[in-house]
């Protein structure tokens, strides 16, 4: 039973892929032409023609009745966005032009034709429309600070505005990365429902490293790859800013202390030299001096006699 279920699932998957491959692909914001034609050898009169385009959900996309566009029953989401090729109607070209394509236009479309005088209308074509959006060229941002050997660093890849969900692949040093555990990819959607993708790669750096990021859109069979980002490895870590400041302050303080010590030593030497010079002069004066003689006191003869 389980084998039967697996076979059935595989069959449904193959049918879904086959249907998708047969679908028209329209780009968000652009104009798509959905074909419908009537094989005729005669020139048709537009006033005899009625054409009705409908979705698989039975919504009226465009009505053309006996030579005139008929807007009354048109579904609101298609207003102002549809038209037929009026000059080609007489040749059997009943194709529909749908402008400003959005994600809500992803559906099946049928073209029904009726000619005046015929009892019933005919379905001429049935087309499926799948919607896609181009992803922007991925941009990779690496670490802002220097990268050192044997260090884990993050690389971030960003791409925007695509549909459907993308596949993201990383290459390191031109080798496709196989270890998906080193990658964390997240998706978000913008106001139009398109995807923005952010993928973060963690690398244990052991040498100079270059990385690229590729975003793949399977529906458009389109791959866009970022520019190669190269990072050179520094051999060893340098002191951080705080350590550098401390080192400079300590060096300045040491220099100031040394200068202060030198100044104190010089002053002490000068003072000691000055003191030695003063003592030498004093000793010289004491060794070479003569006794003082008394001078007679003329005013006091008695003192002179004494």
C-alpha cells in the first residue's frame, strides 16, 4: 500500500511539472499575450463576433460582444488591464493582452467564441498562466573588521523582488559549498507578494577566502550570481582599541617618572656640589687668616696702659 502511495505521489508530481512546463510564464509588472485563434479562410466581420475570456474559477476576464468591448460583467481585478487585438479579429486572432501582471493572475484561462447565426459558442483554447519575478543581482557583505586566521566569520547574501521561492547556493574559494548546516536562509515578502531572500554563511577561516552567492529561479531557469568577495587574512590579532590606549598611557607615565627621577638626581648633585664648594672656601679663609691687633684707644689712656 505504501509503495502504491509513493507511486501515486510521484505520478502527480510529474503531472504537475508537465502542466507547469506547458504553462505560459508571465513576469510580474509586465504584459503577457494569451493566445487564441480561429482557423478561417474568410475574413470575419467584427460585428458578427463575440469573444469571452474566463478564468478557471469562472471569473470574466474580458468580453467582446458583436464588435464592442463589454465591461459590465468584467471581474474587478482585471479592469483596465485587458484588451483584444482589434485589427487582427477579422483574421481569427482572438488573443488576449493582459497588462500589469500580478501574482493573483496565476490561473487557467479559456477563450470562448461565438459567431452570429451559430447556435452555440465554442471553446477555442485553454491556457494556464504561471507568474514569475526576476531576482535582483545578489549582494554579499562580509565582516567589517579584519579577518584573522582560525576565526569564524559571517557572510550575508541579499536578493530582492523575485518569485517563486529561490534556491540559494554558496561557493567558497570557487568550490560549491556542500555543507548546508553552515547556511541559514530566510525569506520575507514585500507588498506585491514577491520574495526577498537573506542567506547567512558561517565560515571558519584558515586562509585567504573568497565567496560568491547564487540565487536560482527554477521557473525562469535563471541564475544570478554576486560579485566575488575576497578577504585577506591577518596573521595575528592586534591589540584592541582599549588595550592600545592603556599601553600608550603606561608608556607616557614611565617616561614621566624617568624624567622626574633624572631631574631630582641632577638637583641633588648640584646642591651637593654647591655645599662642597662652600665648605672649601670657609676652610681656606680659616687657614690663611692673622690675629687681630688691638688699636690704642686715644680717648682712654688708662685703657691703653692696661
